[in-house]
């Protein structure tokens, strides 16, 4: 039905029509815009902020320590080229040799959520675990941002 529906929309004069074969959930999991009734419900992706400190595997702990101190978060997110999330550098791990590469002290593969996760559900999960932040990534593991429990509860 999807290719026929796309074709029909084109015949009705719509210019930007896509046959997104992966489906609606995948579309939303990539934090892409939706239209229609209840198209913009409060989600982790809508609440995520893109202001967390990012660093690379080869960055030195001492360099990142200062950036974390100036941020609202007590951690940095370790990303590869293309923003794929590799790990988290917790503030508690920074009391070490400042010349060490981040890779040696990071927490590999931190827990993440998809952007289409309902804000209310995620806020409850964070509260139940006494956590303040959720890391939001797309299905390919690209970092989209960090959602605070406070922002999720407000949403």
C-alpha cells in the first residue's frame, strides 16, 4: 500500500512525498517530524538537549575535565566520527592521570533510549531508578542529546 499511497499523494499535487519502507516507528525513532492529529506528543527526542560535552576516544582526560566542570552535566559523552555514541565519561572517573586517553577510563556502551519514547514513561523510569538524565540516540546509535528527568516531567 505504501508505494501506491505515495504515488496517489503525488497525483494530488504533493511535492515532497516519500515511501518510507521502514515504517512509522522507525521514522519516529529517528526523531523525524510527524504530521496529523497528536503528531507532536511529548517524547524523549523532543525534550533532548544537545548541549552535553562531547569528546573523542583519544582526547585526554585533563582536557575533558575542564569542559565537564563548565557544563550542567557531570559527564561527557564519547562519540566517534558521525556522532555514534561509544561511551560515557563520568565525573567520578576523572580523578586519574590527566594525560590518560578518555578511552581508558570511559564507561563503554551506556544505556540509551530512542527519541520516540513517551516523555511521561521515561520520566517515571528515571524517577524509579533515581536517575536525572537519559541519553537519546537514533537506531544507528547516533547521539541526539540528553533528556533531563525535570524536562520530561514538565513535558
